[in-house]
C-alpha cells in the first residue's frame, strides 16, 4: 500500500481519493511493484567489479522463488522487459530447464 500511495502522490495532479485511484489502477500498480521488487531483490546478488556481473548462484533460494513466481504471474515477455530479470531467466532456464517447460507468454 505504501508503494501505491507513493505513486498516487507522484502524479501531476494527485487524486483527492487515493484509495479509489489505487483500486482503479490496482493491476498496473501491482505489476510496477513486482518489477521494482524483482530488481531490488537481485541487487545484492551483483558482483563487486565494474562490469556488474550478476552472481545468481549467490542469491538466497527465496529470491529465486520470488523471481519464478513473478515470471509466472507476469508472463515471459513482460518479465524480460527488465534487463536484470531477463538475465536471471537466462541463468535459471540453463540451470533448471525442467521448471520452464510451460511458460506463459
């Protein structure tokens, strides 16, 4: 809810009834929130060098599960719009191909 109220307050003309605005825009807000969460959860899996190598092997299992569930709810095309998520998908499908047999587009 904090994320949604923040987005409402960032609008050029913030709504006078932010709860109603959130309700009307819930799906879009949920997708934005999930994308942001996916990116922020993966930041601590980055390497320390200047090339920003993603070290997905070092990520906690809960992060991988979160990424997988986000992928399944958004579909492959939307999930891979984010470069980090796309890199995670490439890593995950190579490591666990059996989990990605029936992917929603």
